[in-house]
């Protein structure tokens, strides 16, 4: 999937959790940072690809991206597995723990979960693509849905552009519409 589809999938997943689960009270800053963390989590697995948008936007990103590519075993290897999800989740948790004293008004648990929801959505979306995902690494078998490779979605193809992305957008808008009262309450009460 393209970066834009991963962003939309991450936000759709986060929206689904927000409208279906009881939410703790949080600050406005926590809400904003949680959305940013969610979108970052949605593209983090592609850190293993030197041509990813994340690397293209950094001055020396091409060189750093090439190093990460080799370190993580290439595209759709370690960072696209359950093991990778644990590794990146642990690293992000550690970074948040270090930052906690500097940002006492942020709920780092909510931010961490938002990041992990985005990360998980990336793996699920890539499971639907032609290449699949090695969920059970170090077992090097790539899993895909549906099992017949020819029926899977081609990254950047017409199905992604005209069905998957618009479908995710419609689901998000529908969820926000359907749970308007909860979203309004969130904006008026929870975000203080």
C-alpha cells in the first residue's frame, strides 16, 4: 500500500477504537500528539525501505534509509512482523518513558497505544497486497489475504486508488457521523 493509504488506514483504525471504546480523560495536547503518533505508527514499518516518504523528506535520508534497509533485512522483513511490532513498540515505549518528565501533561500510554494501532494497521493492510507480510519471522513465510496471490491488491494499483482508499475514507466519515455525540462529548469534555 502507498503511504497515503497507510495514513488513512491508521486513522480509520484509531477512529474505530475512539468511537467504540470508553476513553479516559486526556488533555488536548495528548489528543493531538496521539493522532500524530498514530500516523507515524502507520508508516513506521516502511522505515526498512530507503525510498519511503519518511526518508525522502530528510536531507540525508537516502543514506540513513539505506543503512536501515540493510539493518532490518530489507523491505517487508523484520519491521513487517510480530517480532518487529514488539521491537518497535518497545523502542517507542522507551522513548516515551525518557520524554515523560519533560512532558508531564501528556498521557504517554494513550500516545503509545495510538502508535501501535497505526503500526498494526500497516501490517494488516500490507497483508492484503501481492507481496504479503512475514508475520511469524524468523520463519520466512509471507502471509497474504486472500491466500491466492493473484487476487491480492497491487500496491499503487487501481483497486487501492479507487476502492481501498476511498473505502477507508467513507468508513471513517461514517463512523464519525454515526458516533457524532461521542465525538462532540470528546471534544467538549475529555480534551481539557
